[in-house]
C-alpha cells in the first residue's frame, strides 16, 4: 500500500483513480467505482477497490459542497468539481455511504491495515458525516 497519510487521497491508488476521473464528464465513473463495493456483497474487499471507493465517496462529498482542505493531492479534484458542478443524486450518496460502511466491516483488507489507526477511522467518520449533512 503506497500510503502517506490517512486521508482519502493520501495513497497512490486514490490519486491514480483521480487521473481517470479527469477523463469523465459525468458521475458514471464515480457510480461504477462505488458499485464495485456494492457488488462485492460479503466477499473480501481488496485494498485498491476500497481506496478507490473512498476516493469516489470523497468526490461525492465535494460535489455536495462538503470539501476538505486542499493540498497537492486534491488540487485535481478541485478542478474537476469546479468544471463539473453536478449535484449527486441521493442514490449515489447512499451508495457512497453503503461503500464506507462495507469497507469498515470484515472481510476488508483496508480495514485490516488501518483499523488500529485513529487518524484513519477519524478520516472515514468525517467523510461519512460530510456525506450525510
């Protein structure tokens, strides 16, 4: 796992996902990313899919006007959100919340890696709050 902090874009996978998002002009890529977690059901969630889903949930929160501080890793998200002022429908917000809840329950590789890290659990809780408010 190439991670340098516990934030949604504090890892290589999420940043690579963001470059793919730049090629999209609607919410289909976000929706498809979240759907992978939904489709996993009770199967093991691999780390890359979880990191991508968290990134998708983060962009969903940003589209709702609930961003986090901008840094070098989120600048591309700022640009995408500014050029795509799309209000995510409730179905995508609910899918993002479902994905976060699923990632936080076993079997989940990302949970195994981070569950004892209070910064990561706080980051996920904050994202969840920004999606629900």
